[in-house]
């Protein structure tokens, strides 16, 4: 494969694409609508398809200023975007839904985090995969396990074992399956 073709293939996330898992959270405005709109926007990208969504969970905020509870969920996507390009898509979705970054861990209309990207380890100044605090956050692990049953972290740790280390798990309350995978439009990622 030529250097140019290799660079293009990497930029697109590989010739056939990769599975990635995203964490979504919202605690401002119509939280359920924000989650559904984020899923729809992710799926609307020509190089990314939403393949599965977890249940929605209500959780108390972790860190940051005093604020209202979050709704959290996980999304399984098949993408031809590289990890960096997927991060750009996540930022585009956040901006489209009115996210304004005023303070770290502050309230937000939507937060889209890359939790896992295939079995890759990514360590860049603006992107760490797996998410650097994934194994510390039941609100991310519980829905992730729903859309990635049996999955392991790149170091071989099973997601369920990471969650077990946090037990007892408290403050992650399932509220239902209100967010849906968009209907197929006939295109492929």
C-alpha cells in the first residue's frame, strides 16, 4: 500500500471501519431529547453509523460545581473515522446541541466522550482512549457493558471486572430505553 493510500485509509479509520463506543450525558434542558438528537446527529454522519444504544441512566454529577442530575447512556458505532476524526465529530455534535464549555465538569446540554475505539490505545494531548477515567465511573461502565457485552479493555481487563471493583455500585438508576437507534437510511459507513 502506498504512503498516500495508507494515510487516507488511516484518516478514514481503516478500509472497513472500526467499532467504537461513546458515552453520552446531559443535564441541561430536555435531557432525553438532547440524547436522542445526539444519537441522530452521530448516525447522520456519512462515515459513522449508530449500531446500538444502551438504556438511559440517571446519575448524580461527579465533580464540578453544584448542578442537576445527568442522564447517561452508551452508544455503539461503526465508523470509518480515525479516533481523532471521531473526536471532531463528537465536538461537532456538542456544538450543534448548544454545548458551551464554561468550566470543567460543569453543566452541559450534551457531552460526547469516546470510551473505547476498537482495541486501540490512543495517547494524544487532546485524546486518550480508553477514556482516562472510564474505570472510575460506574455511570459510564454500566451502560457501556450493555452495548459491549463481554468486552475487554485493551489491557485485557473485562469491563465487568472493572465495574466489580467499584462495588457497591450506587447512584446509577436505569430509567428506561427511551432513546432509539435511527432507522437505516440505506447507506453504509
